[in-house]
C-alpha cells in the first residue's frame, strides 16, 4: 500500500496489560489520512470488521475532526503492524491476543475462551465449540488467525541487525 493511502487500522507493539504485544489501537482516516487512537480493542475490532463497507472517518467519531491534529504519528518510534480489513469481531466472551515474535518477523494471533483456554488454530476452535454446546451461536468462521503485517520501516534497527544472519532477513537499506 502506498504510504499516503488510507490503511486499515492497527497497532503498535509495546506491551500492555490487555494485549501483550499491543499498546495502542489506531485507525487512519480515509479523508485526511491522520491516525486516531481507538480507545479499546473492542472498538477497534468493530471498525476493522466493517472497514471496506464503512471506512474509518474522523467525522464519524465523537470529539474528532479532520481539522484536529493527528492523535499519533506513523513513525519508527514504535513498531507498527497493519491488520487486514473486515476480519470478524471476536465473539462475545472470547479474547483475541496478538503476540509479536522476538525476531519481528510476524505477529501470532490466539484466542482465549471465557474460561481462559488458549486456542491456537481453527482445529482447536472447532474442537472447543463441538465440546461446549453453550457456544452453539458461535461459529468457527467468527475467528480469524490472520496475522497483522509488521511494517518493515518501523522495525528497530537493532532487531534488523540481530536478524541479518538469517536467510531472507529484512534489510535496513532500501
């Protein structure tokens, strides 16, 4: 995607109590291209789930306008990752967590059930739903293990140097 085109909302990778690899949820306005902080993961997922049909727009947000300065700047002061648009919202009672790999190669998505069980794949989701009929209204298609794309231009140079010995590792020069 071009640097100045609207991007699907996403995150930065500092650790937080609610999502270990995500410290900020943000979305980019389709009109002014400014980044706006999104208060909660749930609100972010709502925006992401309908992004193609209803792109994020400052004017549709409370207390925001394209005339206001950006809430956060896309730069290398943090590692950014971009989610794909229209991923399903996490089913009620479940929690989706993203983990940035130590080598910054990608993020891994996991779901936690209301009882705290970690689900790592569609197979585990399907098995869990079959074994727990109280979740009969939840479908495997309500889950997505699609990983956000870690933006190469925001990966710390120390990580790039540490990974330079690996085949196909990202380069700090372009």
